[in-house]
C-alpha cells in the first residue's frame, strides 16, 4: 500500500505513476481475458472427450439388457417368444 509520504509532490510525476499503473492494469486484464478464453477452450475439449469416451447424456439403456445381464432370457414384454405356454423351457416357467 502506498503511503502519502511515498508519493512525489510533483504533479507530472504523479500523472506518470498513474499512467504506468493503468498500463499494468490493462496488461493484466488482457492476460486474464486470454486465460479465460484458454479455460473455455479446454473445458470444451474435456466435454468433447467425455462425450467421445462415455457417449451422450441422452442415451438410455434398454431394460432387456438388464435381464440378459442377470441371465434371464427375457422379461415377457414383447421380445420373448415364450409367454408361459407349452413351448416354454422349465427355466422360463419356473423362474
């Protein structure tokens, strides 16, 4: 922090100090803007990599996939040709 005793009494010197401070501030603002643009670009790249690796958010799993993973041949909701009739295996009738 500047102290009043540290400042020059000359108006021209004070103006020069203000101009220099403003120039440093402008330089820092430009640097921050460049870094913000870089961050935005990197966030877009991360998002694209995630989508490429894991797929879209809107993808939904087929419920029958869970039956197949559990070892059951179907859930009886349209894709199972056996609906409890005489053609059914003992697995499908009893489980």
